[in-house]
C-alpha cells in the first residue's frame, strides 16, 4: 500500500516537472493526497515518526489544494 502511495506521488511530481500536468489541476492534488494517505496507512503497520510527519503535512497541503481548486471552480 505504501509503495503504491510513493508511486502516485512520484508520478505526479514527474508529470509536473515534465509539464504534463499543472500544479493547479484537480488530479494533481487528488493523487498527491491519495498517495500520502496510502503511505500513512502503511505507517500504521511499521511506524516511522519522520515519515509520518512529512506524509501528514503532504496530505494536509494536498487537501488544501483540492479545496482551493474546487472553490475556484464554483466561482468560475
């Protein structure tokens, strides 16, 4: 589960760096949030505080991006 989360985050980052996706896109924030969530779930079975902290904030920031994206779509 954690490896799938890592793969999602890495694919999104690669897509961003190669201009295949925008950082403002809904799918970017959604898949980053899903990736972080999957990693957090895997940490339940083998806890690592540093990994938990980074993934927790990665999830929170991605959820903020989702909120901002959906809010902007309602305005437009």
